């Protein structure tokens, strides 16, 4: 009798675990799909329709509410990374909408390091999503080209969500777009390159394993830059990335 009870208990635990896992999977998949619809509706050519969102915030509020209780694990790195990238970008939009109309995210003191959001059961600020949950855990410099801080100087926000099964190609694509586009100003004749201040602020991420910033840039550039080029930085544009 005891063996039968133990067996039933074990089966119940297994079924509960499977049910919970399925539920978590459904929740995060629903989040990705709804985020995809949101970005497709309110983002165009890297710019965000903040006025439209402000006048009709239900979609954004639904997404941020969903994100509060979603469970993701670093053991499933692609899902974890995709979730936190989307959550970061949505939280930036949420923070701007809270203070809208505004000319820059910097007009709100503490926008990145004091304003907290409830995401995946954590009370967390934007800087900690970027630096503790993503950069510190995965050492991938491509994060800098998909985390969008709400300013024109940021990489362009895409009009779709980041999904686990497409994340690596999306990271590569956005890195290529930035480094072949407005993240760099190249003067080949003078061997001079001006880069976004992101390359300066996070230099350690672009110079791992004995590589230089130029090495990193050339990995994603179509027109390669001379290895002896002098790299300087132009001033970051913190004006709002609004439509």
C-alpha cells in the first residue's frame, strides 16, 4: 500500500511539474507574440509613436503586467535573453510614457538607475537588466545593439520582438546595421573613425580576448576599416527617438 501511495505521489509531482512548465512556456510565448504585435504597431524605422501609445496605453500596460510574473531561466539562454531584451525595451517605453511629453529620457532623473519595474518577480532598474542580468551573465557585446534607451543615439528599435529561435540572427543583424550605419563615421583617406560613445562606455565588452575595437567593428562591417585607424567618439544624441 505504501509503495502504491509513493508511486501516486511521484506521478502527481511529475504531472504538476509538467503542467507548470507548460504553463510557464505558454506565458512566455504569449508575451513574445503580444510584444511582437506591439512593436509592429507602434514602431517604424527605429522611431516610436509615443503620442499614440500615451493616448491608448492598454496594450503596453497588458504587456508590462504579463512580464511581472513570467518565469525564465538562464538554463534556457535564448529564451532568457530574448525575454529580458524585450522587457528592457518595453520598460524604456513605459518609463517615457509615464513622463510624456518629454524631450529625452535624461529629463527624468534616475530614469536608468532609480526607477524600478516589476519584471519576472524582481523589482529592478534598467541598468541592472543590462549590466547584471545580460552583460555580466553572457559576455556578449551584441546586446549593445538591441537594448534601446529611447534616444536617437541608441541603436534603432526594430518593429518586432526578439524571439528565442531567431535571437542569434537578430543580434547579428542589428550589430551589422549599427556598425555599417550611424554608429560610425569613417574617413578612410585620413584613417580616422568616429564611433558612438557606446563603444567608449563599454570598451571592455568590445576588446575581449586581446581584440581591439577595430577588430570587433570589422567582424560586422561590409567595408573593413584599416587596423591602424584612429578611433575617437562623437557626442551621444539623447533626444527622444519619437515619430
